[in-house]
C-alpha cells in the first residue's frame, strides 16, 4: 500500500509542477511526496516545474530537497532542470536553480548533450544567456 501511495504522490507532484500549481506542489510535499522522485515516465517534479517556467514551484521543490542537477528521463522530458529552463528562456528559474547550486556547464544526456548555455543561445534568450555566462565565469573562478 505504501508503494502505491508513493507512486500516486510522485505522479501528482509532477502533475502539479506541470500545471504551474505551486500551492498544489507545496500541499503534496506536506503530505509526504518526495521532491526527488520521478513519476512512472521518469519525469522529475523539478524538471516539470523548470520547463513550465514556474520559479515559485522550483524554489519550493529545491527547499524540500530536490537536487538541481538530477536529470529527467521521461518521454519528451529528458535533461536537467537547468537545461529545460534555459531552452525556454525562463530566466527566473535559471537564477533559482543556480542559486541552489545547479552546475552551469553541466551537459545533459549524461554528459553527451547540450549545456544550459548552448540551449539558451539556440533560443536566442539574451537575458538567460547573460545569466548563464556570468554563472560560468563565477564557477570557473572558484575552481
């Protein structure tokens, strides 16, 4: 029974993130949904919120313990949350993920795909590009 409940909570949490319903995301976390567990398709809640551009849900999930660099693997939902946000020019989400420690130059597809900056450049999202370039410079100076 516990496994079935966990699967339902994961599905509902991804659904709440996909519909931009931050209140629902918060409510589901409060009743025990795991912010890091993907749904049965492999989509993580953080990826779903990032691709939708829902910075509030992203921050809620990060505060609840979601890893900002975990790749999603669902059909049509492959990649990192930062790549998803950068691809669509969701600068507020990019900032939230970077503030939570997302690696700005992490390639998706287990290191073989594009970086967030490459996605932002492909979409001509100039503000997002600038944020990611600044983050890349900051992370290089720390190394």
